[in-house]
């Protein structure tokens, strides 16, 4: 999901995954409050730029104190050796067509990342990239599918909304209208836009207006789809 990009220090980040991490943490927090259950969450990534981006996104919304009822700590994989949390969310970042995952393929680093969770482990990533990597991450994707633990983010309404909001805010709307994108492929109904339309809508600068336009289009297309079935 999203796309990988370099920061000014040539470290990779994937800002759509950052939004998804924030959505998962938010849902965990709500469940923790509702169930009155103490939860410690760790967010890991092998890339420092991604760690910094997640820290910025979460801000000071959640405590980092492990003694509080709900805590969130965001660290690099290398900085988490020896640590454990109840829930671990790993952001793999990489998203490309050739399966290139760089030092993510390092077995020692992967071992550290995968063994930090006490009870629950989430791995965020582009499944096609990880499958094409020919690394341990390919085996993890295949194993998760075999065990029924593989989930597409676009199948969850809240996740899909988080991804759509991220694409709007990040100016990556081409992924919304790209017929080859996962978002398009997973849609229950599909509408193909002309290049002229895509260029026109991409010129809308106001984020709230852009979201409103997308919402209105979705509602209109739903009514059309419903009418065609009657």
C-alpha cells in the first residue's frame, strides 16, 4: 500500500503505512478503554525515516510510560533488541514492483522484529513486494495465508478510509484512480476515469474539499450501482 520514498537523509518511509499504523493504534486504544485492559504497544520499522514519521503522526496522543493503562513506543528494529510489548506493529515500508526490500531481508533484523510481541503481532506491508522478495518475508506472507491470518487493509472500512485520507493528504490521488492499484482491484464496483478528469480533480488543493468530492462521487456511484440491480 502507498509508496516508498526517501527522506532528505536517504532513509525510506511509506506515509500511507504511517496512517494505517495510527488507525490500528487508535482502535487498540478504544478497545483497551472499553475492556479496561492494560495494553502496551510497540511500533517498529527498520527505517529511521518511518520511525520518525510514525512518531510525528501519533504526536503526544498516547503515553510512552509502560506503567500507564495504555502506552505506545515507536522505535527502530535495531533499537528494540531485548524489548517486548503486548502488541507489536511492524511497518515494512517497501512497496515496489521488483520485490526489492534492501536490508529488510537481513535475517537477524527480521528475527528481532518478529520476536518482540508477547501476545499479538501485526505486519504491515505490500504483499506483492514481500512475495517477490524471495526472502523470509515471502514465507511469512504464505504462512499467514495458510493460517487464515492474512488480511487486506482495503477489506476493512476504517482502514480503507484511513488509506483514502492518506492518499488525499499526500497528493497521491493517482493511486485512487489507477486501475492497477489494490484499492481499485478490491472495490465492489469500479468506475474508470479519463486522464482529463484525474488531472482536474488533482488540482483541488483544499484537503477537506477533496474528501467531500470523493465522498459525493462514492455516494453517487453507489446509487447508480443500486439502481442497476433493481
